[in-house]
C-alpha cells in the first residue's frame, strides 16, 4: 500500500514532551490537513516524520511499507519524503535555477525540472532571480518547486501561508491543490489558516497540546462551529 503511516508516535525535545500517541496516514495522491493552535505540536510532527535529530521519538513511521526505523533525515528523504519548512530556507545568494539544481536527486526522472516548471509556471519566470530578490509568495513557490525536484511520494508542508497576502494565499491554494494529480504526491499540510486547509484537504486532523483530538472530513468540521470553538479558536471566550 502506498502510504505514509505514523503509528502511536510520541516526540520530545529532551525532557519536554511535544506530542504523544499520534497516528496519521497519508496516501499517495491525497491531501491531509493538520490544524491546531500555536504550540499544539504541528511543526514537531513534521519534524518527527523526517527524523529531526533534535527529537527523541517513540512509535512507528513507515513509507510505502518500509519502516523508517532510526534512519537519519537524509535517508528519510531518499525514501520519498520531502519537507517544506515554514521559514522557507532557500539559498538567498543563489539564483532560483541554482536552488532547484541543488535539490535535484539522482533518482528523479530526467525531465523533473520541466515537469516542475510546467506545473508551477510562476517559478519558470523567476529562474534567473536571486533568492533575496523574491517576495514571500515567490519564495514559497520556489520552496515547493525545490521539494518536488526530488520527485517525492510525500510532501510535508509547514504553514505555507504564513506571512502571505490574501491574494497570494489564494494562488498558492490553487497551486497546491493541483499537485496531487500532477505529481501523484501525498500531502500533509499544517496550518493555522482554517479555510486554506479545509478547502484543500481530503481529511483533517486536529492537534491540541500534543494530543490528536479530532479527525474527519473537512465538511464535517466546517459544519460544527462548536468543534472549531473548542479546539481551534483563539482569544477571549
Ligand atoms: P505553531 O503553529 O506556533 O508553529 P505548532 O503547533 O507547530 O505551533 P510546535 O512548534 O510543534 O507547535 O511546538 C510544540 C511544542 O514543542 C510547544 O510546546 C513548543 O514550545 C515546543 N517546542 C518547539 N520547538 C522546540 C524546541 N526546539 N525545543 C524545545 N521545545 C520546543
């Protein structure tokens, strides 16, 4: 079965527990959303999947039936998992073309760059620009394009809308929404932007202070304001 499976996973930073007993599955070609308030553990779950060495992990992670065991992050990437961090981290002194070239993996199809540029046309227009010349939205598009250069089976997107203007968020939603069909990739996406995720995801999970408290279809979540209020709203009640 082509799935990314996280089973009964717990993660801590030293003695500080970030989340416990979390299970989540992402099939190739589907989009799974992960919602939760600040500090709920969303970013840590993505870091756990790529085996960030900062974390101590307990539980199981497998990709297409291969257990990732104690593989270091670079080996996890070789098993088809690409991470798009929230701070984007492109090489600002390099051109977009150089950023993409560095991310090319030996196992990716030879025409992967063409496929990426065809499907994310904005990036094609930016190829000669240096990282520091890009807007936040352009950087986000390049970061996603870079992750696709390894032809991953699964893409982990961490808060892609952070700091972006509403119009750019709309364009980004359309671009991400097209990726599963274009690249047969499974997407796990964390967000604080509720409508962005419910508009994209096939299924949604909610994390609250390190516990998975709800999972279901986005329509069900949208129709239950009490759930949103209990697990996602912020500020005074
Ligand atoms: P946000 O939406 O604000 O990014 P999040 O849901 O992604 O929040 P995490 O960043 O995963 O939450 O944080 C989960 C918990 O782990 C929080 O209690 C946070 O303070 C803690 N944490 C995060 N990074 C570290 C770290 N490097 N060292 C120690 N604790 C950390």
